């Protein structure tokens, strides 16, 4: 029994300094989905016609509390196989909100397009004018002050 007690005490003493290493120096604040798109050659007009609905959809989702915000960017100078032309980022309060966003957004998005036919047409135009370069899920962190 003494051997067990000594081993237990030794384990506790060696584990104590390691607990400081596991301390997390940040906390998660929010989550975002970043989607990078490449406009196909000769399809710029069609892309922007379809993409014109995006701000309307994003504003409706923001008003419904599904997203907290959004940003749309264009690439200025990027070359290589991962080149993208347009990127948009949707900001969510947390992972739980992101997980339920699809179901919550469906009626909001349907209302923006007005009819299933119009939504299908815009979706088709976008699919025929772009390709997705990447889709990333990123988390915002807030650093904690050092002790």
C-alpha cells in the first residue's frame, strides 16, 4: 500500500507543473465561414447578376439573427492554382448558431428570392459562372492577458 501511495504522490507532483502548460491563453469569440470563388472566363457578367442577390440574402439573414454580419472581398493580386476572384465571409455568434443556420435560413432565403423558380435560376447562373476555390471555417479568438 505504501508503494501505491508513493507512486500516487509522485504522479501528482509530476502532473502539477504540466497543468500550467495546458492553460488556454485565449477564448473563442465567434465563428465565420469564408468562401473563395473563381469567376470562370467570360462569365463575369453572369456571375455578378447572380451574386447581386447575395447582399439581400445576407441582410435578411442578419435581420433574422442567423448571422451577425458579412463581408465581401475581391482579390487584387494573387496568382497560382488557388487564385480566387471573390470571397465572402459570413460571421456567426458561435458554433451552435452555425450548426442550425441552414434550417433557420431556408424560409428567409426563400422569401428573398420570391419563388422557387427564381432561386433555381440564380443558383444555376452562379453554378455556371463560378467554381469554389475553398471554403474555410475559421474561429475568432480573444487573447487573455498574461498572468
